[in-house]
């Protein structure tokens, strides 16, 4: 990755940046510019896209996250012209969300430090962009970086200050709740996406519930490159896909496993997008509406079998394909399994499974319950037997759907109906229950490379972030479970009702717009990306989150072995 940095004569506070190009190594094609414009707008775009790769010595970091982040900057700004990029101005973004206007407002703040400008206003910018208990930025590049990493900083005062400069339009017409940049991508047949998985190159694979404009089962799995373009001949059909469920996982060979909800089967695709499963999919294990899917350290494929009994809506089971071999399917019952929905693997090779417990609930025709439902978590050891402390129960577990494991093997479970996130320690004891201040009906969760917990809201489209067990990665005074976002979370008009959230090696946050309307249920459109907002994680999961390393022979660990608790 190559970038240009300029400090114009006449001021030491104005530092401008622009990406010049990037080489091979990521999931995008190499690009280089023969002529580059460096201005306030490219400074904001470059700084946000590369926020997780910027340090005292400049911009650097491991591949492919660095190259993919540089490519993302092109979506925000064109380094050749210095004007807004093609994505931020397209039909999905442009006037449809506040991202272009937020870029303009931030660029106007940078312009306050231009030669000849009022030096007092420039100093006001640097002062207001100072993180809590942090150092005052010495220049505009650092100030924008501090805002990218601390999006809640002085939103009202900075908005008012930006109004003193009129260099860039459009600009915000009201103060934002946070300085966050969201991009909306609508590649063909990415409709009602259920869940995503991100491969080693940064490509985003998605299961899709319905065909566009309908509630008919989608036969497609879709793949987008790190900058949102369809790749690998996406949309991909075949392999038994019929309504992609809430589950998708990538195995050690890079093959992608996707549950076919309406097909009662598992579909498998090669890293190049070729179907590897039969036309009806793999049905071994008596699959009945399979959902969550995960890969453990030994290459076993774990499947949350929602109903479990063919032709009968039973309590469900967990099915394992040892080393990815469906013919050797193992069916696991007991341990409190009751309509298993999601599962994730911890560092010891154990599978943590949410039990949605829909029996007896008053259901909508879309399977969203009303009233108190309850729920639990089952833990299954690498010997394929439920642990002695299963199921884990707590009053806070009220229709738990997704879950995620942090680097210390704590498990984070959002509950849709109790509007809370429950932290469960490696021994199965509840460590904390964190109520969200606004009712968002949380569905999904992901943990970043600093163990911060990202929560996707379905009822109220939003993203909330909780401080995790690594409190040193949070603002001073934060405790585990502290809310790091505004009470309503990060919001954008592009964010619809979310069922999934995933993080990539560039620190981008990917969101699945599953529904666009609740009544009548209408499929959501495409994926949304929060640019550079999270600490990067290795992809695919290994299986617990690990931050890509800048040292050693590879940036990320392999998927084999175990991790200490």
C-alpha cells in the first residue's frame, strides 16, 4: 500500500493524506495512480479507511487487511480528482444516507487549519478532537484519526465549528450522534441476507433468505469482494441451496458451508464458488431446518439442527460432520437442546449452542415470538457429549439467538426479548448481564480484536458496542459491559433490521440487512459496512477472535490447536 502525506507551507497543523495505490495481497485488484490530489476530503477518506493501520510512524500493517483498507478508501474518495468516490455518491448512498455529508463536514473541519485560516478555529478543532485523558492532536490527520477511533467526541461542538468553513458540500445539516461512516452495497440477489462469513482474502459470503421482492426461497449464495463488488460469479446457485439459513462457515480448506433452511440440507462451495455438494445438498444427520454452522479446530463441521426430526417439529439436535465428511454424521441430543439456533466453537474445541425454545410461544408467521419465551445455552465438548453444566440458564436468556466467543473463551449472548447481553464464563457461570438502554431487540453479536462486543439490533436497526473483558481497549473509566456507543447505538438510514454482524481484517464492520420492513415482513436490501470502526480480526474465525499480527511468518494463526482460557 502506498500513500502520500503533505504539510503545506504556512501551517504546521494542516497535514493532508491520500492513498496512491495498493499492491497484491488483498481480495481486490492492484491499483496505482500516476497523478494524485491531496486535499481535506482525501485526508478524511484515507484516515477512516486506514484507521486501524495508522500509528506514530505512519500507515502500515499486515496483509490482506492493509490492502483491502486502502481499496476501501477509493469508495470514499477518488485520489486522482480529490472528489467523492464512486460508491459514496451512488444510488445506494449519495443522498440516501449521511455518509457523503459527514465526509464533507469532516473535510470542512480539516479546512479550518488551512494557510490563512483563523488559527483560533484550528486550535479549537485540535482541542475538541482530543480523546478523554489523551493527548491533543498536533495536526489535522491525527485529529481525524482520533474522531474515527472515538466517534462520540464533541459531536455538537465540532458540527458547529465545521459551519465556519464552507469548502465542501454537501455537509451535515444537524449534529451527528457519532462520527461514523456507513456504506451500503446492493449486489445482485443479496436480498434478505441471513448471515455472512468472511474468507481469508476478505471476500464476504452471505446466505440469503428470499428472492428479491418476494418471500420465495432464494437459491443463491452471494460473494462480494472487500469493496462490495460481486465476485466468483456471484450469485452462486446449485449444491442444494434453497433459502439460505442463519448460518455460514468456512472450513480449513477455504470451502464454504451454508445451511439450506427450506431444503433441509447443507450446501458446500469451493473457495472459487463451485458447488461441491449434490443437487439436493447433504442431508446426512436427518437435517430439518438447519441453522447455525461452525468449524472447530479439527475441521469438524457443526450444525444447529433446529427441528431435528424429519417430518416432525421436534426439539432439535446438533449434527457434526467429522472432518467435513457427511457420511459419518454424528447426531447429538440432550444437554437441554431445545430448538438450537446458533453455535460457536471456543478455544477448547467446545461448541456453545443457543436454544431458542419456541414451543408454547405465541408466534408470528415469521417465527418471531411474543411475550416471555426463555432460553438457554448448551455446551458440547470435543467428545461430542454435552458438558456436565449444560444447559446454562439465566433469567436474562429470553429468546437468545446468536452468540460469540471472545479471546478468553467468555461467551456473549444477546437476548432478543430481554434486550440484554449475557456474558458466560468458560466454566458455564454467568459473569454479567448488560441491559441495553434502548430497546433494539438484539439478534447477533461479534467480538473484535480488542475483545469489544458488537451487537446488531433487529427491532431497532442499529449497532451497539460494549466494552469487553479487555477494559484497557476502552475509554478510561470503562468497565466490562459499559456501552461505548450512543444510547441508540450507531444508526444510519442505510441500516435496516439486522440479523448478522461480522468483522474483517481491515477493521470494517459488516451488517446483514435481513428485513427492510417489519409489517408486512419485507426482505432487506444488501449489506452495510461501517468503515474502519473495529479492531481487525483474522478471517475466517480461528475459531476465537485473534488480531492479525505484524510479526511472524503469517498475520493470522491457523485453525488448528487450542487456545488457553
